[in-house]
């Protein structure tokens, strides 16, 4: 009896050890498309958790990581490109992450006769530019971010010379070059009109444009040229301060106020006039053509303009094992990837917080995830509007910055637990209807004279079932403006670049 029990015990130990070793030594490969906030965060966290036993590969068309929030300062000459970027290859080599400087072309989630699931790509690096290749994967994270859809508005592309952009560090450098020329004219006594805002009826990222016009105003004020400048904010928002999230009510100095009042007061303080409910549809010859919500078509003359384009997915295709196009299975019509959201068409009054995804897993292929801007929202957050001519005129949902980082982290944690523990429960979640966000809008640069408006919103997507009066928890939805906010903005710049460079103890810095 004793020998039999001993034999059974040894067998159980053997089976447990063998199973444990098998789990640890069977290599899994995670492929990350994109090296922005979501993709870079996911790649670093995955490698830290999976260590050397599993492979993490990043495919990105860019050789550099850029801290996009600080492009604003590049656009007014307060920072250089080198201060907001760094080379990805150095960081990935140190972290033992494989890197391909390339653009993803197509996803093959079923693989084919000779390959397991894979992604095709085209190299963008100088030494291999134009060459094609493929990477197989066990798990795929689509964090490609957006395509800057300049072509959706006639004449908007900065390459045409009509307008500027701060969406990339290269664009921001060019914007600063042209802004200096405009200010040189003002110094000669020539009055200039500067227009900043949204360059498409459904554009998002109003916050970035709002921040840029405040920094331009501050730069002009410092040079004592305010009497030679007319600053105009043009936006597709129904009200100032909508910011693509339907606006908000915030606590400020002990009082409850709307982001409309908050935003308008800041614009007024900086002597900036505004045009709201405006859908820009064409730019040429120093003239902006736009349509109002009332259906009127108007023009606005300018000497300098920076307008945010609309976004779409990066136009990847998907094919099954027989080569049949299955793009519509993975992607919504706008090119963003479908995830665990409720895409059922609904009236605005029927929208709920439960419509929004929480784990960012594709419903057709459970080993594919999308994070950050790359996922398709179920609908906008702001109320959809149409002009009297039947054209859409409202902001699309923002998913940048802090939310993107949190999504990248959650996706990485869930994939790591699937690989290491065979745990498919997705215990880590990050719905934008249950997630807060902090936004720091710079309104001037300087340790003693800088200013920034800081705002926290919780949750990002309104939940009127839980918060019937305001849609959000006012204990955590607050706004202030002042020098302290600028200090926070500076600290965050260096803190998040430190984290992105994977410096010692980087993982202790929250998203």
C-alpha cells in the first residue's frame, strides 16, 4: 500500500513538473503593430512579463518614438524634435524586442498551408525600403493608430502649402518655420490673421488644436505683437469645450461649471474669437471654406492656419486561408478594428455605457486585439448632428494619450496571462465608460510665467444610469487653470519619455 501511494505521488509530481516545464518552454510570439503610446506600452509590458521564453516583435513604419503631446511646443519653437523623440531600435534592442521598421499591409488570421497566422508588411527603413516580408504570430495587437486623412478635406494636406499641422514632430517643425514668417510680418506692422481648429466636419483631437492656439497667443503676447494679430478658433463642436466627449460639467474653485464656460473664458482671456458648429470642407488661396450647422456656406481669410484632419484606420486588409478578402470581418468601414463593443445601430437616446469595449478583443479571432486609436468605437460620445444640407457635423470620439496607454497595458496583461497561465478570463479591463482621463492643456511656456488648464474627467464616456445628474462623477471631474498646471505638463513630458525609454523602474510610472 505504502509503495503504491509513493508511486502515485511520484507520478503526480512528474506530471505537474512536466506540465509546468511545458508551459514555460513553449514559445509564444506576440506581434505588435505600431509603436505609439498604446503599442509601445504593450510591447514593453509584454516583454517584461514574458521575459526570454517568449518573443515580442514590433512593426512600425517610424524609426522614432514621439511624445505627441509635446509637439505643440515644437510648433511654437519652445522645444526641438530631439526633445520629443528618440530612436526605437536602441530601446527595443536593450529590451530584447524584435523590431521591423515597416508598414503593415495585410492580416492573415487563419494562416495558410505553410504558415500559421501572419501579417505581411513593406519595409520603410532606408536600407530595405520597398521590400516586403511577413511575420507569423500567436497573438496580434493592432496599435497602428490613425491615418491622418488630410485628403478628406480638399487642400488640407500640409504638403500643398495651404495649411500647417502639429500631428507629427516633422509637421510641427514646419509649422514653427511658417509661424516665424508670420510674426516677422507682424513685427513690420503688417496685421495677420491666424486660424486654428478642426479641418474636417468630423475631426477629433480638438484639445491639441486648442492647446496650440493658446501657445501661439502666448508667443505673440510675449513679443508684444497682440495688436497686429487676429486669432480665430474654428471648430466642429456644437459648443466650445465639447472636446469630442459631449462636453462636461466640472468642479472649479468649489463651483460646478461647464467646459463650455471653462473653454470660452480661456479663449477670451487670450483675446481669441471663435467660430463653432463649422465644418471645414475646402482650403485654398488663403481662404477656408466651411459650412455651418444652419446650412450656410461661408469663407474665412487667413495668413496662417493649423487645422486638425479627420482620422481613419490605416487601411490594412485581411484575407482568409484561401485568399478571400475578409476585411469586413476584422474592420469597420472607417478602417478601425472591431472589438468587443456593441456595434448595433442605435438612436442617440439609446446609447449606454455598456456599448463600449473593455478588453479590446476582436470578436471573430480571439487572439487579435486592438488598442488606442486603432479600435473602432461603437459610436461617437458627442451627440451626432447634421447640417440642414444633410452633412455630418460633430466630433468623433477621442482615444488618445492616457486612455491609449491604459488600453495598451490592459491588452498586454491579458495576453501575458493567457500565455503564462492559460488564463482566458480577461480579468484586466479598461472601458472608456469606466475609465478616467487627465488632460493638461498648455497655454504658455515658462517655469515662472507658464500656464496650463488641467482637467480630469471620470468617466470619459458619460454614464447617465450611474450618474443621472451630470453623466460623470463630479468628485473626480474637476478643472483648474494656472502656473501649477504648467509645471505638471513639464513633469509629465520628462516622466513619460523616461518611461518610454524603459529606464530603471520605468514600470512603476502609471499610464
